[in-house]
């Protein structure tokens, strides 16, 4: 059983940057693929970015490509989401998630059902 705790959210202005962190405990961190998702009020949870077990592969949604970067530090049991050039539409609760399966494919990592464990989320609010 893996526990995930997100941090780093907050209120920022459009164009600013934030770095989200997600610390894991209770499992072998390097055995999990990881993903970031977000959910805005009244909308479904949507994929943001994912990273493979050793960090050799990443995949991100077109809406954040060139602005957001996912990374992980297996020695610190932590996954990060660096968010630059934030836009109003990036406002959402951001969740990290862990996937036990060895298979890492973009077609899998974008689906919420792929993930076995979820954090509680951290709010990101972008103002004009």
C-alpha cells in the first residue's frame, strides 16, 4: 500500500511558476509509474503528465506541453510537477497517482483507471 501526499499548491498570477511535489511512503517507490492529474470544479479529472518507473519516459497532455515538466527522485520517494507560464485554465486540484503495472504506455498512463493509489490533492489557483 502506497500513501501519496501532494504539496506545493497555492494562489499565483498568470505567467507565474509553481512546483508541486508528491511524497510517497509505504511501498517501493521505484516500482511505480507515476502520474499527475487535475480536476477543475464541475469537470472530470483529467490527465496532465506521467513518468515511468526509472524516469526514462515521460508523457504529457498537449495542453501543458512546453510549460509543465514531470520528474522524479527515487532516492527521495518524490515526484514533481514543475509548472511554468501558468494560465487561468490551469486552475484545479492537482492529484498524483501511482501505477503498479510494469507496462508503461501513453495509452495507459492517460487513464485514471490505470492508477492504483491516489493522493488527496493540492489546490492550484491562477488569477489574472
